[in-house]
């Protein structure tokens, strides 16, 4: 039995969001530092955007 089989994982294994390979414990949820850096670069360049919801009104009391 390998050492990984003795440890109960805290999170289920899932594929790397960049390339689809199995994720690694050191770089979770990515498989490698390379895939992790690719994702970080996309965030820093502004490729990922969290959009605001149009149906929310101002919460500062003004209408």
C-alpha cells in the first residue's frame, strides 16, 4: 500500500481546470505549477471577470 492510500483525502480528487490531468496535492486544484501559473496570469491580465448582477439596487439607502 502506498503512503497516499493510508491518508484520507480532505477533498475529492478532480481534474486540473487547465489541462484535465489529475490534480496534485501540492498545487491543488491544478496538476502542476505551470497550470497554476497559467491561471494566475489570466486573472492578472483581466481575462476572468466576475460580473455584477443587474437586478441589485444600491445598498447605501438611496433609490
